[in-house]
């Protein structure tokens, strides 16, 4: 769906994209990264709004630098900023966006109503957009991005500034699009939970470089493994035996519970050997799944 | 479950996209629709309507009096009457000249923010993240802006001419047929000058009010200064005034002759530039400068 090869873009002294190379497929892709990572620049490059200094950009099989209009016809974009049409109502804004994409007036109006129903904007759709709350603005922007029935919709920080209820509703919509035969979604955010909840693939960026690109399930802590260990009864020598084998042990509130972090490349057998040596009675041993936050911090090189 | 309950049916793809419509007309229509919501626009257009009605009355009185005089065989009287009420050429030339003054603030109110407001509201991203070319955007803004002078100058001139043809006695009607083209060419030129100047200034600015004030000041006060130069024997100064250049062309096209008593009430025949070709060239340069500014303004905002 998205194929980038050596994409580089510089704004003055700032290198916004530094040799971005990745291939992304999926129904919902999270674009993660701290502020200034190059997420918005990358979205604009995908749209053909910014021409990269170097590299190739292919979106949905089209070259975004050579055929930007054809790409934009198949993409929807909800920008992060306050971009709006002052003086228009929500309905007029969405219908206008449809007409800009070539839909005829009548079809644009019908489609605008459908999309506003989808994003949950009720009769306030007839009010001037300048009277809208942040949540309503975001919904209108998403409706404008969807109105011409794109194959891929780019949402730039769609949940920023939203109250929890509106945020839930918007993320539900992304899940609905992912699962309901709508366009694929590229969701740019710095909220890991949003990605965890909605996406099946992700691209992690930092300082204009790709740190991870692939399925969310593949995003794990690749080196050190952490295990939750629970004993039937306390066994103080076990912690010492584990530490002697190079593992880091963190005792829990109760003495029979501990967290064991094995050194890089060490197999789980190291734990079993220590258990056998100290004759400890194991009740539970389970590898701890790395949270997305841990994996993200690891990917951008800020893991604790 | 009640019958009037609304059910969300989820995301639906567009079944039959159909042929794509041009975005020029929606852009123009939206510009005019937004302008018509403002009270200042309505006031400016009412004043323009007043000019049309005033000249319509003058034309009607003139032609009916000539007609009655002709029917009563008062040829000598009719000549005196014509000295008092003028001829159709004079009405049309006067109309174009006076309506130009009234249309200048009207177009400034309607289209001062045509592009400046898009820049201020961050709407460029909204436009150009869609399959819209800079040309379509520019043409849409030109058509929307031109709607005002096309109505107040071009269409109204056509209506006045048609009224003249309808009311005029047969011996005058034959002369009026040949008047349509020069009158409409004059109206078209005024339309082009006002439209190009307005969109050009709006494309370079950020605030609609500032653009409107600057446009009116430049066109009307600047013209007054240029008139002053021309009257103080600096003849080149006359070509710096678009209004004087237009007046020169109106007179050359319509050949209204000496000012009548009715015409002198409305200010009479003002002086014109010595060279019609020079005025035409100056107007061409104004139009080119306006369109050039529009192109530069759009290009500055949108890279591709």
C-alpha cells in the first residue's frame, strides 16, 4: 500500500526525512513518533503536497511525485491544524470537500449527510463550523477526508484535544473503518494507546528516520526477555542464584513473586536451572509481553 | 422500535462514481455564497442596483420622449429634447463610468478575502490535499470574483441595451443594434480590470479587510491622483488611472458625443487620455499584473 525508498526531505537546516525506506500494508497503520519526528512531513509527501529531495514514494501503486493528483483522488486527508472554511456549516464544508474531488452537487450533499451520520454529527451539522467544539471540528475533518470514498485515509493527530468520550467515538470509527470495508487508515499520533486499540501495523519514526515498520504483533522487545515468576512458597536463595546467572531480579510485594529480566540472548532455561539448583516450587512462570510503550521507547532508543 | 428512529448503517462505498465534475464552479459558488451572507455585500449591491435603476429611468424617459416627439412630428422639438436628455450612447457610457465607481467597493467587499481568507484560515491544505490543480483553484476564484462586475456591469449593460432597443422608436432602433458590441466590450474590459486587480491583491495578502480597503484606495484615490497629474499637463499620469483608461475606451467605443443636460447632472463627460491604444495597453498591463500576482500568490502556498 505504501512503499517508500530512500525518501529524504530537508527544510533549511532541518532534515525532516532522513532516508525513509519502508513498505507498509494493513487495514489500519499507526504512524508513531515524538513531536518533530517527521510524521506530518511524511503524510504530506504521501499526498504529493511536498516533493522529496530524494527517493521514491509509491502510494497504492502510484508514484506520488509524478502523479500527485491521481494519488490525492484515492487518498483522504484530515490535517492536524485548524484548517476550515470560515462561514460554512459542517454540512456545507463536507459537501464542498466532495465537490472539490469532482462529485456533483446532489451526490456531494447526499454523501456529506452519510459521512456526517457516520462520524456522529447530529443537527449541529447545519451550524457554522466556527461555533464548533474541538471534537466537532475533528469529526467534520474526518468526514471531509472520507467523503469522496478514498482507498486510504490519512488522519493526522485526530484525537488531539478531544475529551475521553469524543476520543473513544473517533477511535471506534477508525476500528469500524478497519473492520467494515471502508478505506484503510494511516493514523498519525503520539498516543500509543490509540495505535494499540486501532491499528494492525505501525511505523515508528524518530528524527526523520524509520525505527520500526511492520505488524504490531512483531513489535516486541527483541533482546532482553522479562518473566513473571511466582513461587508456591518464598525461596530467598533463588533470587541470588538467578542474579548469579546474570539475570536482574525485582522482588514483588510478596516474597514469592518476582520479576526476572534475563540478559540479552539468554534462554529461559537459565531460570529453570536456577529453580532446579535451589529446589524452589514454581507456581507460575510466564514471559511478560512487552507493552507498546516499552516497545516504542525501545524502538526510539529511550528504553529505561 | 419507532419508525422515525435513525440508524447508522456504517461506511458505504460510492456505488457509481460517475464522471468527475470540475471544481471551478463549486469554488466560485462558495465564494459568492459566503459573500452574500454579509450585510456589507447586500448594501454594496443595492447601491449598484440603484445605479442601474437610475440609468434605466434616464434611458426610458429619453427614449419615450424622443418617441412621443417623433410621433407628434415635433422634429425640431425632438432635437431640443435630445439636447436635454441625451442619447443612448451617452447613457451607456455614463452608466459604465459611474457603475465602475460603485462596483469597485462591491467587488472589494465580495472578494477581498477570496484568497486572503483561505490563507488566514489555513484552508490551502484543505484544498490542495484533494485532486485540485492550482489552475482550477485560481479559475474558481476568478469566476467567483468576476460574478460581481459581470452582474453589475456586463449583465446590467446588456439589460439597459435591450431595454433601449425595446423602447426606442424604429428610426433609432436600427442604430442601436450596432451599439451592443462596443457597450459589452467596454463592460467586459471593466470586468476584467476589476477582477484581475481584486484576485491579484487578495492572493498576496492575509486579511480581507485590508485587501478591500487597499483595493478601493488604490483604484479610486490612486485614480484621482493620476487625474490630477493628467490635468496638470503630465499626460502620462492619465494612463496610471485604470478608471481614466476605461473611460477613454468607453468614449472611443460608444462615441457619446457632447454632454447633454441630463448627463451634466451626473458629472458630465470627463476628460480622457489622448491615446486610445495607450489606454488599452495600460489596461492590458493592469490585467496581466493582477493575474500574475494571483499566480505568484497561489504558487507561493502550494509547491506542486
